[in-house]
C-alpha cells in the first residue's frame, strides 16, 4: 500500500550499467532487470540504493549474485525498520562522485525520510534520483527515530543548491518541475507544523488523540501511518522549545 504503483528501479550508464534501488525480494523483478541489461547489451557492474527500507534494497542480494555486481550505498540504521541483509562493499558519503560507465553520479546526503537516505545526481543530465526523498503525487512518511522532520526540511532546502532539471523518484512518474515540487513540499510541511501547534493546548494529549485534529484531511485508515510523521513534527517542535513532552503526552 505504501509504495503506490511499486518501487522504481533505474539502470544507468554507457559502457556498463549501475542499478539504483533494486527493490524488494522479488524474483520476477530481478529477472526483469537482468533481461533489460541483456537487451541493452551492457553488464551490470554496480548496485546502489538510496536507503535501506525493505521496498528498496533487499533485492540487491539476488541481483548481485546473478550479475557479479558490487554493492554501494549507506550504512543501515538500527531502528528495526531496515533491510538487515544490506551489506555494501563501499559506503558512500556526501559529495562523492561515482563513475557509472561513462556518466557520473554525485552523492547527495538527504536524511529525513530515514537517517541514511541518499540521492544521486546524474551530473551531465541534471537528473536527480530521489528515492523516497521526494516522490510523485504524494508526500513521504517520516518515521522516528531514524526519520527526522528537521533533517528532512533541511535536506529539501539543500536541493536548491543544485541544478536539477528532472527528478526520477522511487515511486511514481518522473517529476518535471523539481524546484516547484521542493517548494510545495516545504510549504506543505510548514503548514502541517502550524496545524500541530494550533491543535495543541495546555492539556497534554497523546499522538493518537492529536492525529485526528491535525490529519483530518487524511482517511482514518491511514492515521496509524500519519502518527509517525506527526511524532516527527512534535519532536522537531520539542527540540525547538515550542512544545513539551511528558509521560507520553504533548502540550504547548
């Protein structure tokens, strides 16, 4: 349900191929990637992941075994929500450039959705592979403790420092208005934060009680997921000294 039409995998490169986000464990999908590489006529030499949620990285092991590709990407946060099978041969850092068989990808650290999230900028095309930092047609869940609303908003603002003409997200279609999407997403998060503050009063309230006030525009069956992002907003506000948290309840 949370992946929309599914997880997008991308094949990048001229002389050889790099796969970005091989997806979950799905033999049919792995075979589709191998067949695509065979049709293109280039070997898969590298597998990158944007982050290690279980809809993005677990397919890397089967694809690597079948292709002989090396694994590159982030470390795995210890929050119980990650793909524990992910074990990169090389850990990537912000600002690195990766040779992808004739084209380069620049690593942009974008924590927020999860603490280890990376985006990859195809330098010669001004094309950003966004993973779950930005997706087409929806907002993403920010799930503490590894997910951070403060880091997410900072990482969104960081993208303004880059020339980006297109975004290729982890879910949904290509985004052809990238900076407008960044600005719209930031405005949405700030508006949601305003609603959080307005919904609180001096009487302490739980996240489960607060979610119906702040996410009244979201179907009730999604409120359990919305509680994660709501908690991320509250943690940001607490760290800024704007709300208090005592005994599992929140207040202004």
